[in-house]
C-alpha cells in the first residue's frame, strides 16, 4: 500500500509542478500537518523504502526535490515530524533537497549537511 502511495505522490508532484509555481508546492508541504499518531523508526524505514522502490518503477527520473517532497509528505501522513530541507553549495553551484527528522538527514548521505548550506526547512 505504501508503495502505491509513493507512486501516486510522485505522479501528483509532477502534475502539480506542471500546473503550479514552486511557491504553491512549498506552501502545500509547509501546511501539511503531521498525523497525530506517534511516528517511529520503523515508519521512517518503511516510507523511505517505499519511496526508493517507487522511484525505480516511476517512468521518469525522480529528482531530489520530488523525492524529498514525497518522502516528507508520506512521513507526515504516518506520524513522523519530517522537514524537507533545501540547500546549496556555492562553488561549483549545486542545489539539493533532502529530508530531516529530528535534525538528522534520512535516506541520504550523512555529509549532506556539510556539503550544502541550508536555505530553507519546511
């Protein structure tokens, strides 16, 4: 079931991205509440695995912003207080998006916080 939610999330992100501005997408995620259930490490592992598998089956390459958006949304729906983080590296310029839970990057290299300066957490 979680795999299907992740696939639908990837499709929904693409549709919204084509129809809306980034500001709208950002607002949708920022206003997405955390479910009242208590999230746990098992929920984090299951959601990350589902998003990883959904990206394999998705017909397009899912970029970091799309993956981070869907992962954050699903984690919040499963009771985990997750934040999507946007960051950048100055030289050479590179931007990246990832997910943090409790100040720790998940489903991502631990060095992401060293490599990229944070612009925004939502």
